[in-house]
């Protein structure tokens, strides 16, 4: 203990790894011990601190810079145990994602073995011997955790050099702030109407049983059963096969195509689609949410900065990001916080992808959509008009949805099959592929700049092996096209979606700074798609909401020279 105290006194930066019990909820992860590595050249001096002794190092640990792998987890556990990490954060998980977003595995063991030739100590046999991770004695955790900090330090040195090679050192400084803001957001928790969630779970499971045992007579969740039923019994043709196993595909696009081409099987295919939707809803939102209710009755997001190749956040265990916009499906579960006199407000970037794409199209000498935004026009209605949807569809609301769906699809070069599937899945009306193809051709004739952007970014990616976002972050596309070649034509999609992810990051940073400084009275508790969920005091809600909206708008308006509208609304209806 004396040696550790002396080492910490002289250190400027340490490596840290916490070991906890494994539980599903945000709270309840009991601390087993904390491994601390004090750098000494290319190695570290390792120490292991038991929970009872952690308070003795609180002051020093709170002010030191920290290196960790998945620091969001380590920082939260430390804070729950009374030791906030207030120094600079260096997360090797995030650094690895900035270095190469296409890593097959972002686990510490995989990355350290690949880049440093060292790995974690094997614990599978130990865990097996004791029946569960939570049963492993603390004494056996010490060498395991101390080894983790040693290999994390080696990985940190490697990644520091790689980020410098790509000119991303300065960008990572933004990520240091971003990670702290995300940890704050995760800790807030969201109030949930658990009685409503339980009712939905029961209803969904009853409907699933009825579909399986009464209406279909088989289990459509089993691929072998579904393949037999569709392709052997019903005699439907195989439209697509998987790349690896070459088994028939039965995803939504395939089922919708079969539904359109073979109306005599439409009822059965509709039931299969309904089963899929219910199964997903129950697993993700009903039974799924109940699993993660913590001891205070709240639910917390669990963000993954490395969870997507585009740079967007993902969320898992629970997934509080993939939430339908339709209020009645899932959003109705989330509630205001009467205990703190707070109202839950959603602040949503309006059409952020289209605005960013319109800027690039303007740079490609096609200012059509850019000018519509500059003038405050309705882009979806204007596109529906340009492709002829209002002339072909009597229902004006459905016609506008053609423009809306097409805008977000055609700017990336999406085709008629996808357009047809999305119109059915999102809005419930059918359109032939021929009609969707005609609409797409008219769109590109009206907005030629998007095709130019697709071609230009494709050529750049093919030449350099990557494309660059507005802030310097790189994206390397590894997906394959239908012919097995690199899908360079997805580069423009990556520029736009990746750029939007970075804009949301800067907005979160700005808002977190303002909250910390006392300039805004609010608590951000989640981010979904391009929106933030914020608890705002009921008294002064309009003033605080406008402050938050202004902070969100500031960065994108400065970079892309367009108005970026924020749709602010009270969530509880």
C-alpha cells in the first residue's frame, strides 16, 4: 500500500481495470477489485486494490489521467464506489475504433494479440471450475486484472502512434469529452411505466402463440421450418441466398417481394411478417426492458461508441436507441420525473442527413435541395411533386411519404426493391418496383448533384482506401457489392451518416459543458437516432429548451452553412 501511494504521487497517468460481479442491471455490479498499472517505460508496475481499501487512494485517483479499455464501464463502477475519475480519459476501445472501425473484434484480448503480441490470461477454465464468474474468489482475480492493465498499456502506446499517423490526435481530444458526457447520460436513468410494459409483454406473447399454433400452424422463427414451408410446401422460388451458407434468405425485403409477386400467398406472408414484428418488439422492448429495470425502478442506456462502422452510437443491454418514432409503440413507456418536477423532452435534429447531403450536392453544383432548405421549404413535399407522386396517388399524405422515403433513399443511390419494401414496412402501402424505379429516375433528373457526389466519393475511396468526414475522421468501407467487389459506391452514404454522427457528438459535448457550468438546467438521459432525451425542469421549460436547441444547432450551422431545425416536443402525451 505504501509503494502504491508513492507510485501514484509521482504518476501523471495510470492504467485502470475494474473487476465486478456480472449482473444485467446498471446498478448492482458489486466491485471485486481494482487493478492499477503505473507506467514504467513500455511496461507497468501492477497493483491490485480491494474495495475496502479503495477510499485511501480516492483523492489521487480522482485527479490522474486514466487509460482503460471500455472506460465508460470502469468510470461508472468507480463513481458508484465513491471515486469519480476527473482527469483525462484515454479509452483504448474508442481509440481502436478511430484507428480502424472495421475490426472484427474490439475486445481487449483480440486487439492486444493482433497489435502487441500479448493477450489476456485464460479464465474460462477457472470460471467453469467455479460454475460462474461471480463465484471466482477475489484472490484469483488479481493476476488476471493486473495482466489486463499491462496489455492495455501496450495497446495504448500502439494506438497513440496510429492515431498520430492519421492526424486524429486532436480529434481524440473531443472524444475524451464525449466519453465523459456519455457516462453522465448513462447514469441519469429514465422513468418507465412498468405496468404498461408488463401488459404489452403479456399481449405480445399471447399473439405470438396464436400466430404460431392457430393461424400458421408452425414456428416461423425457425429458419429450417420456414424454408421448408415456403420453398418446399408452397413451392415459392428462392429469390436470394446467403453469401456464406447459400441458404435461402427470408428477410423482410424477400418476404415483401414474394408477397407482391404471389398474391395467393399474401395472407400467410403477412402473418409471418406480423410474427417477426411481434417477436422483435417483445425481445427488445417488452420482456427486454423488464430485464434491465434497476433497483431504483429506472432504466439506463448502455452506449457503445464502437458499435457501428459509421461512427454512430449503438446501445445494447438494453437497446434504448432503436425505438420507433410512433409514440404508441414504445415511447409511451417513458415518463416525466415528478419526484424532481421534471418534464421529459425530446430534441430531434430535423432531416439532418438530408441537410448535410444537400450541402455536398450544392458543392457539386446542384443547389436545388440546398436552396429549398435555405428558403424554409418542405423538401419532402417538393420531392414528391418532382417525381410525380401527387399525380399518381390520390391520398396526398401517402404521396408525400413517397417523397420522404425517397429522399432518404435516393440520395445514396438506393434502388426500387428497397424503396418498395420500405414503403410497405414503414407506411403499410404497396407500390410496384416499376413505379419505384420511375420515381427514382425522376428524382435524379431533378437533383443531379447527388449522383455526382456518389461518383466522386466512390472514386476517392477507390483511390485512397478511405474517405474523410468534415472533421478528419476516416471511414474505410469493407462491404462487398453484388459482384464481390468493394462497395466503393457506399462512400457518400458513409460521409453523410458519419458526418451526422460527429455533429451529434459535438452537440452532446456542448450541452454537457453548459450543464456542468450551470448555464442550462437539464439532465440528458438518452440519445435516439438524431435526437436527445432531456429531463427539463417544469418551471422554465420553454427557456431551457430553447437554450438546448441553440446549443444543438450551433456546430452544424457553422460547418454546413444551413439552418438546422430542432424539433422540440414534450414526450409524454
